[in-house]
C-alpha cells in the first residue's frame, strides 16, 4: 500500500514537471505551486506510511517548520542567504514568505536523507540475513558523519538547479547578487552557503527527532530513491534543453552528483547482484522505536 500510494503521487508529480516547460505565465506559476504541494504530500505521506507518525512529525517539524523559520529570518534580515524578496506569484505569504516555500524544503529533504542512509550502510536485513551490521563506536561515528554530509550536499546542491530557475521566472529577486558563481548571475554565493548551513542543521536534527526508524532503508523506499534520481537527471535535461539555463545545468549536475551518482551506481550493482527489491519489510514498531 505504501509503495502504491507513493508511486501514484510520484507519477502525478513527474507529469506536472514534464508540463512545466510547456507552460508560461500564471499557468506556469500555478503548476509550480501544485508541484511543490505534490512533492510535500509525497515525502510526508511516505514517511508516515512507511515509518509512522513520529518520523513524519519529525520531518514536518524540522523541514517544514524549520524551513519557514529560516526563510522568515532570511527575508527579514538577509541572514544566512543574503537579501532577497519574494514576488506575489507563488501564492499567499506569511512574514514575507510564500507558504509553499517551506514545503519545498520538506519535499527534497526526505529523499536526500534516504539516499544518504542507503549509501552509508543503512539497508534493512535481507531475506538471507545479509544487510548492514553494526560496527564499533568509531565506525558508527564515521557513518553518522558521512550520512549527514551526504544528506546535506544531496539537499543543498538541488538549489544549484532551483534558484536559477526560480529567479529566471521572477519568483524572487536578490537585492545584492555579488559575488556570484560563474554563469549564475543574479544569485549570490551566500545563498548556497546558507543552504549548506541550514541543510546540515536540518539533517543533524532529523535523526534524533525521528528515532531509529529513520536509520534504515528497504523496498518501501524505492519511490523516494526514484524521486531523487528523477530530480537529478530531469533537472539536467530541463535546464540544458528546455529552460535555456546551461550554466545551472552544469553546476547542478556537478553538485548533486556527489549523492546522485553513487546512489545510481549502488542501485545498478544491487540489481546486477540479484538483490534489488528483496530487502525485508521492517514494520514500524511504536513500542520499541519510541524507547530508543
């Protein structure tokens, strides 16, 4: 059931994104809002159905609540992203922030986290008893640091696609866009540094709040992995071919490749090894997970 609902929402999301380059003006803005709402429903719904209310609540608190707070601070003070203003095209605002903006943080935070978990040995035990095993304290710390780093870059690098696209559409504007990355005029470097800062704080807080249910991946997470890889490869294509944003296509391809490329390679190797999709189903155990 979890995968069926998630795959359905993902299919609708992909269709909406395919339609994006084919529209203009108010229709494109409305499609942008609809896509973000779909992405939020997909990620939060998946977290709820696959891992229970604690994980979903943690995701909403950290990414949606935290996303709104950091955006409100950013609009009011210019910290940590730089000085910017939102237009009125993205729907109603609160404290100068369109309400869909924190939903966008949530949309990509969850698949970025699960991608990092998969890459750092967080697979559930397979039917033949294999899977990730616990090591010593040193390896545990190293795995945690690597997971936070991959999840942080996996989320923050998405903005190398997102900001150029949204600025080109006029959805927000920077008051001072210097210094900027080569080819990405109109967006200050401070914006990307701000994304990194908030992403590392978000990912560091997610695991303690979500509990151990967020420490493993299994076959229920295939739609989220597909969402992450679709976002990566489709964004490269869209920016390079349909949106006339070749510089952001290159920057985004390089930035998100840190997480996306190893993830794709890992999945291909698992498929060739014959264990793709055979991870054991690990049901949510409220009585056990809540105590850890």
